[in-house]
């Protein structure tokens, strides 16, 4: 394992400190003393084992021969046991030493056992070294010499070889390299690191670490591997590292690595050699060889920089992994068969700390004196990419100006992105061009419109772009719901703009389509505002809905032409493009309901409601469906009432609530709701519906009270209906409301024949007089209308009979005011009509209307 300057500097200071600690022990002890008494039994036995392992059993064992085999912590503990023998200044220096003993021991173990260095390791070792030396300069001679050497020439450590007293490393066999972050320590990304380790310990056989070039994939993979290596619960027998890295970035060029692995076969040959030694070099089937090792041993295989060797052989290998062994891959391109962890750039704080640490470790004076605010602006320009920050510091160290490196970064962009762009197909590249021309967040549906792609084509292209880290997904809030949006990554946009600028013709095409979409969206938005409760109106909250709303408008047009299958296909396309847009499902529900497929309609309404439970329009349309189709009137009323609470209530919603109350036989509430609708100043259409519904509820309510013997309550029902009739404009009573009033008068007159109480009788008589006056104001001839019950219908001959006032009246299909009512006519059904006593075939009912 190659060593960084940080590791070697820590080694130089710690080893000097150890030698001085041993010297202090020897100066305070005689060789004739019992080494076991001085060291204590446990430390004595450990030192003896180390001594004999190094020099054999023939060595004389004295304190002087054992002292070189005391490690850092042991030497300090021995001195603590004989501190009465020590000079006061040595005791004082050891007091400074004491609080840092545990930390220094951990650093020493990392240096001795080739584990990654932590961020503050060098700072702690350096500060403690200077403090203890200052407290007793004469006691720390070797440490003094090392400190002076470091001050005069820090690079002298590069010629050192790490050699510290240490017991054998009991960790599993591994060939993990020194991480690039060894000189600075590992910055941030604790959540991602924990997720990678958890995934490796879990059920997934393959975990991928994905991200731009230079984002830190290799570093976090090594950090995870080293932490797993020292984990007491580590499940692996061996850790094997193989890299396909083919280039390195220097300040002035991208250099090709000599002998780099160029294909997956070379990758497996290298892995087989690491697992089996030189005997595996000549294997004719390196893939089978590696699989065999992974089957017989639990191996964590780390495959680094896989984007350079992606092929079917690698995919097949990953699909054939035996149980127990796991694979981590780092790549700029996802495979689609793994558990991916995507790396985002470093945070601003971590980026600034990395820049500061690099500048200090590499002694780049041009950066060391800069204020934090200036450094923060620099790392913002570098987009939090560790490779960019390292390249930047190296460039400044080589004499380049910081502003030059920040603005002329073509070399870095090529290193990070160029080999990834080559993997993209033309459709994915076209999507990138549309996003270059129209930057910012774009929905899947919007991108499909701009590129004239189907949902399947769009999803395939976006997946490819996400796995190559050219674009990133982001959640966007759309009123009550949320939808995924897509945006070019900062590095991706910089690279494309510099290396793949969009041609003027393509730019004009995309800009033109964007304008067309915006114009169409604005028209649809105006329609949505003008008629929000019309089921043929698309509910649009913002520009993100425009492209899908266009498709849904086409679906409604197919439906109007009778092409139901075509309409549903378009709805399903809209759902694939915008699964989070509730109208994609609501329009399907409307079409399914029109086909009388109540089950499919309800399922689509439920999906829409899950996405937009607070939408007043959706609550109204869904509630009306549940009530009108008698699917679930109770739930329908809840939805309608919610719509009334959520919005400035239009009369149409209140009318539907009144109808729901009728369905649930709460006739008093129905009359109250209809009366409330009139107070909302409805137009003639909605006002007529309110009158029809309210008076009908009055008839039904009075009839039920009469049947129950509650005659006074029946009069109250009629009174409420009369007040409703009088509250609206006369024009609202034209048509069916007239016949409902006639029906109410007829019910009142029948009720009069059952009332004995004078006051009640007088009250009812006055109410009926008011009704007749109102009817007279609408149409004097309407006083001649009658109400009767159908007694017989001949469906084959298209005629029937109505009984009213003791007489039977013939009617024909042609006598109906609305021939569509014929389907509802049957024995016992109430109707209103004009009696024609002089008909050629006897009394005849004309202008007949079904009342239900």
C-alpha cells in the first residue's frame, strides 16, 4: 500500500515519540531489574512474543531487549507505573500527553495497519508532539529532531518506510489500495456510506455506486470496504479490489494509464489472479475461476470504474453470483440489475473544508491565506466535485491562476463526462439537446412533447440519462400533488454546452414546440377557469400540466366521436407520462362512466382521489358519480360536502348535494340544500335544477310523513318547498319545475282530505294558494296540468294508460314531451300531463312528462 505524505508525517512523529518513550523507560530502569515486574505480566508476555517472532528464542530477555517491542500505548502505561522515578518536567509532559492517548493510539493503528487516515489525524499528532516537546525539550530528543526536519523540509518524509511495532493484522485478507483521500481524511457523506454498508450486509448481491466522474465513487467504496474490514460482524473471508481505471487527470492533460484493463475479460483475469495468486494467471476461464472462488469463500469483490468495460459478460457474471459473496461496483453508468447508490456533490461546507485541508497539506500559500467566504465562492464554482477541487489545488500549486482554473475547465469536463456521452443512443442525446435549449426543470410529459416521443420512448431515454448522470430527478410540488421533474446536472450542462452545443435548426425546433405548448396550455387554463366543474374541462394548475392536458383533451375528443378504445389508449399514455397528475385518471373515469363500466370508473376515480384528495372539482365529480350511479351515495355525499367546504361553492355542487340527500331519503336536508343553492344566485340552468330537486324532495318528504301519520310534519315539508319556489326567479320555474309544483299541489290536495284540524287545514290551504299563484305567474295554462300514475304500458305497441282523478287516459309514445322518458315508464310511475277529454279514442294524456 503506497503511503501519502499525511500518513508518513504521522509515522515520523509517532515513531519518534515511541522511541523517546522507550528511552525514558530505559533511563529510569536497570537491566538487572525484573522486566516482568516493570512491564506487568500481560505487557511482558506480549513483548516477549513480538521479540521471539522477530529474533527467535535464543535472545536474552531483559528490559533493554524488550523495550523496542513496546508499542505506543504500552510504553506510556509502563511510564505511568514508574512515574515516581521520573523527573518533574517529564511528568508534566506526560500529563499533556494523557488526554490524547486514545486518539493517538487510534492514529498509530491506522498508520501501522494501513487503514485510511481521518481528517484530523495529522493535526492532533502534530499539536501533541509540539506541546509535549515544549514541556520537556531535553526528554524528547528524537521528537525534537523530527519536528525540526519537518519544519525545514516537509517532503523528507516521502523517503521513509513505515515500520511500527505491531501484532499481526487479524482482519480478512485484502488488497485494498491507499485511498486518494488519505492525505486529507474522508469528508462528509456519512448517510451514503452507511447505506452502502447496510446494502452490502443485506440481501442485495450487487451494490453500485453511481455518479459523475470525479464525484468520489472510488473514495466512498474504499471507505466502506475499510470500515467493513474492521467490523467485528464482517461476514467476508476476503476483500478483493480490481480497477478498470484507464486514465488519470493531471493539471495539463488526461493521461492514459499504461497496462490498464480494457475489457471485462481482463477484469476477471485480474480478479482471478488476486484470488488465486500467480497460478490463476493462465486460467482459460477467468470468469468461471472467479465464480468458483466466490462460491467457496465469502468474498467482497470491489470492481472500480466499470463504465470502461461494460458488456454482456459482466452483466451475466453479476447475475450468476453465488450466495454469500457480494460485489460493489463503481461506475458512471448504471447496469439496471443492482441496488444503486447515487452520489451527489459534496455540500458547500464539506467542499470548503476539503479545499482548506488540501491547501494546508500541500502547502499552497496562494490559497492558505484566503478568507472562508472567498473559498466558499470558489467551491460553488466547482460544484462540489472532489476531483475538481483536487485538480484546482494542484493547478494553483503548479502556478496557474485560480480564476483561470475556474473558468477554463474543459480538460476536467472531458475527464468526467466524455466517455459517458459516447454510451448514449441518439434518442437520449436528443432529449439532452431539448434540455440544453430549454433549461430548468421539465416533466416527463413535457419532454415527451418537445421530442415527439411516446411514453415508452421517453421513459427509456430518461432512464439512460439518469444512469449516466447527465440528468437528475427532483420532486416538484403541483398544488396538492407532487410530480417528478428532470434537470441537467451542473457538470452535464457545462460539458454539453462546451463540447456538444445545439445547432441552430434544432434550437429553433425545440423553441417552436415550447411556444406551441405554452399557447395551448394557456387556452386550456382559460377553459379550466371558466368551467371548472364541467367534466370535459381539464383541471390545470400550472405549466407542468400543459403537455398531459393536451393528451387528455385529445382523449375527450376521441370519446365524443365514439372512439372509446382510442380515448382510453390516450388516457393510459397520459398516465404513463404523468402518473402523479390526477386528471390523467379522472378523465379515464369520466369515459368509463359514459360506457357504464362502473367498476373501472370507480377504480380510476379512486386513483385520482389518492393523488388530489383536496381538489374541489375532483371531489364534486367523484361524489356526483357515486350518487348518480347509485354506487355509494353515502360516500358520494361526503365527497360533495368536502367539495363545498374546500372551494367557493358553486350552485352545481349544492344541487348535487341536494340530489344525494334525496338518494339517501333525507328529504328535509334536500329541500334545505336546494334553498341554499338559490341563495348563491345561480344561472337559469342551475336554478331550474335546484327548484326541480327541492320541490321533488318536498313531495317525497310530505308523502313519507303522511304514510307515517305525521300530518303536521307533512305540512311543514310542503311549506319548505313553497318557500323554495317563492325564493327563486320566475324564469327558473319553466319546464320540469312547473310539473313538480303541480305534483306538490296534487300531494297537498290529497293531504287536505285527511286533515281534521282547522288550523292545519287553513295553513295547508294557504300554502296551496301560494303555489297556484306562483304557477299562474309562470304559466296560467299550467293550472290545467294533472298528475297521475301509469297503469299499463304496451312496450310493443308504444302506448299505455294513466289513471288520474278516477279516469283513465290513453297515451302514445308521441305524447311524451321527451321520448327518452319512455324507458322509465312502468306501472305505478308518476307522470304529469294535459288531459284531453275529447280524444277520438276517449280521454287522452298529452304533453306527458315522467316524474318518477
